[in-house]
């Protein structure tokens, strides 16, 4: 009987965690660690892991990311896609092609500058391809949504959401034209001598 009660209680916690993370109740998506602990109890991290397992079936995942504050209680949990979305999926979520281009350029420049770059510098680079009025409003939107962050000195940093949703190593690899090692099927065909040597080794 006690075991059944524990299962029911866990299921209720999973439901509550899903509600907190899937339905926006702040300006930003998700919930902070202290909010989950208050709503779910001290085992909120375990509940989040169980929810992640349930969401995996739907191609989603629960991410935990720091927002730059010292206390881990201020870390944010939110639900995002598991893996990389296709271009069609990204457009379905409301992303314009030019917006994705601007974010890519901004992030690449910040990464090249070791994690921070002047806002004016990023704007000048973007002005080579996009109208200024679009640039200002789009960067403001990236900052509000957590993809970029700006300090009091006008420096741009990679935001908490970009750290969670974007694989920075993959992004740099694509921008630098890094090629993966060819598979065996794509490798150069072996000579007759090499094939004979392989056969002899097997025998």
C-alpha cells in the first residue's frame, strides 16, 4: 500500500514538474532550481531526471544551465529539443532565416573573441549584410530571450540559453569548414597488393 502511495506521489511530482517547465509563467521559459525545490521537495533533481526520461520519447530533453549567478539554486531548468533541429523545424518555431544568420554571426564573433565582444563591434559586422534597424531590434530580442547577454560596459556574451541549446564546438567546426574523417565506404579504394596482404593476414 505504501509503495502504491509512493508511485502516486511521484507521478504527481512529475506532472507538477512538467507544468512548471513546459508552460511559461515568467518572462523566461522554465523554472529556477529553488522554484522546483519549493514545489517538488528536496528530491527535485531526481524528479527532473525522471521527467527527462519521459520527454525523451517525444524528442525533448530537460536542460539545467547556470545564469551566471554563484548559487546553484539560481540555475534554470527548461525543456528544449533533444539534438539539432532541422531548418524546417526551426522555421516552424518562428525563426526567420536572417535571424538565424545574425545569431550565428554574433555567436561566432563572440567565440572568436574568447567569450566577449563589444556590442558596437558586432553591430558593425552585421551591418555588412543586414539593415541597421533590423540589427538593433533583433539583438535586443536575442538578449531578452537569453541567447545573448550584455553588461554595463556594452560587452556582449553568450547567453544562458545559447549555452544550453547550441553546441559551440560544432558551430565553430562548421564555420571553420572542419571535415569529419571519411568513413571506410568513402575511403580510397585499396590496391590489389593491399587486398592480398589483408587476405594473407587473415589466413
